[in-house]
C-alpha cells in the first residue's frame, strides 16, 4: 500500500467513537463479554444485530450531526475484540500480515505486566488473555452511550447461558453543566488531540476553536495515522494494517489499502478504581493547602484550568483555550505545575525537547485519544466503588500507550525526579512521594495509592465493514452510511 485512501471518503466506515466521545450522551455502560464454547453463533447473532442497527454510529453520522442538528444521535455503541475474541469467532491472521505483538500477547499477559510496570495484578478481575484462574477472559467489549433522560433501546446482552457478562455501569452526576468530571472532582477529557481530517472541525464553531487556542492550535493537531489504521502518521508513514484469512473473499481486497484493519484502531482499556474517600481525607487533612496540593498532583485546578494560568478570568473559558499552554517558557522548573504532576507525565507537551519545536514534535509521537467514562459499582449496604473505565485509542500500542506507561507515567526518574512516579495512576507500591518545587528547596509530600487497576486488555476496534465481516462470517460487507 503506497497511498492512503482519502479519509473523507471513509467516514461511513469508521466507528463514530474515533470522531467523538459522545459528550452529549451523558449516560454510559460497558459490557465485557466472554463467549462460551460452542455458543459462537448466538454471540454473533446478538453482535450482528447491533452492528447493523441504528445504534452503530459512523464518523460520517457524527459529522452530519455537527452540521445539522436535525439529525440527532440519541444512542451510540462501539464494538471491539481482543485477539482471543477474534480467534474465538474463527478469524485467523495471515502469515504475511499478522497482528502486532502487543495485541497478540494481550495486556493481561506476563510479558505486558512487566513492560507496563504493573507491580501486582492479584486484584485483576478480568483481562484479554486465557489461562489465569479467577480472572474473566474478555473476548468482546461493547460500549454504549445514551441520553441521560432517555432509556437505551439497544437489544439486551446475550444470555448468560452462552456468554459470561460483566457490566461496568454509569456513574450518575459525572456531567455538570455539560462538562465531564472524574470521581476525585476534577474536569476530565480536556487535553485531547485534534485528528487532522477527522476531528479538525471539532465544536460548533471551528473558527472559534482555533481562535481560542491562538498560535498553539497546531500543538494539538495530529496526523490521522496515529489513531486510525491505514493512514499517514507523524512519521509520514502509513500505519501497518494486519490482515485475516478469507477477507479477500468479502469483496474488499480491491479497497484502497486492501487490508482488513483499515479504518480501525486499537484500544487500551483499563478499569481503574479510585479511592475517593482516601483522596478526600488527604485533601481535608492538609486543611487550607489541601485543595492546592491536590491540584498540584493533577496539574490542573478542579475547573480544568492549567496551574500556569495567569489570573482568573471572569468569563467561562473554552476547552480549547484551557489546553493552549506549554511548559518550557512559562514553567520549565515546575514551580506552577510540578514536573511529576499527572497531566505533565501523560502529555509533556514541549518540555522534553531541546527546544519548544522539538518537544512538541516528540510529544505528538505518543498521543492518546481518550474515550473513558466514570463508573459506579454499588456493594454491600450503601458502600460504593467508583472510578474510571479508561479507554485510549491508538494505532501503535507500543509507541503510544506502552511508551507513556513505561517512560512517563511509571518512570521513577521522569524529569530527573528523585524516585517517584505518577502520583495519581502510578505504581500502587507504598509509600509514595511527590515533590512540589519551590525556592530554595522543594517540599516532599507523602502519599498513599489513590487508584488501583481491576482489569485491562487490548482490543481491536474494526471499521464498520470489517465489523460486519467478523460477526457475519463474511456476509454482507458493503459499506453504508449507517444512519
């Protein structure tokens, strides 16, 4: 494949999740499915009904909604498969174009456990690989979003008689005035990349979005091949597109690019439990400085504004404005946003280059498109577990998600820091510490682990035509506009 297809011609084949986080659909849930032996056909039937129904929203339909509010989207789904799930449904990778090693081995494997620097997985309830006692092997993830004031119309999940189903439920109240807040009380989902040709017209007024970001808008603009397989990435190379046997028989071999995974993406998924009570107690124990210290841990204030913000504006600030900042010039030493803060590790922006330009160029090679939502799990009495069902879209699991985990989030020497990792989602090992720089010396804060991982996996989010091929065994694979 020498030339990528035109992305604008493929929008009807791209699952809408890659174009939007469906922020206007404020309720959500996630089904984790394990297909029982001998019950593959029943699972295909249920998945096929969803894939071919009105719930499957394409990127084209998302864009049509932005342009014409007369075409509402009141419910949406996304369907993704683990490597073991594809095998369970009878798909075989070709010898010439196999799936990449991270996806094949799975996040739940021993190899990925070491690479991702997970100290312990004893509490994991589910993953994407077979062979772990007491841990559910997830073959399929189905994400569902709908309007909070409505009822989801999607067919109920396949019966427990042939599928084991774990449901991660919505956390009510996570949206306030149309903005998403995670369980610790901070605005979430602000620092998202803008995908060239797909999400470069985000918001109701594209010109206003660029105007709000000023000269820093280009910092967020990333080539589509970083997230959508088969397109040019930040190296100006076409992303690798694996293939499966019998795909040519579906009539799609002459498709520009000619690969089964074209228009798809890989999802890095984790169920992260947040210790909300412990976080609130830590915040309260510090009395007047508690809120300020917690903001330092995150790297933003609770309303989402960066800590380097000069002054508090009277008017409401757009997300584009709140994401338009750098570190090298305004905060090189971390006096406002500490070098070890969560947002600085997750997206160092310009701070790791020899100059601003090289730093921005480097960070663009490791961006993630986040699609997670908060969840709530009620347990005995009135007690509850809550956290984030984390989803990150990327085209290269090693260079994006795994790189960020290894080199930035769980690197104990990140930014030349003295033996500390991410204060929020770093290693659960005790004790933890966090340095807040100030003149002449920095303050060191002792922390406990505020999060723990309950499960995780790598999943392939196929294009809609490939999705129909997976669940229909090569049946009707002609593309359509999907509503």
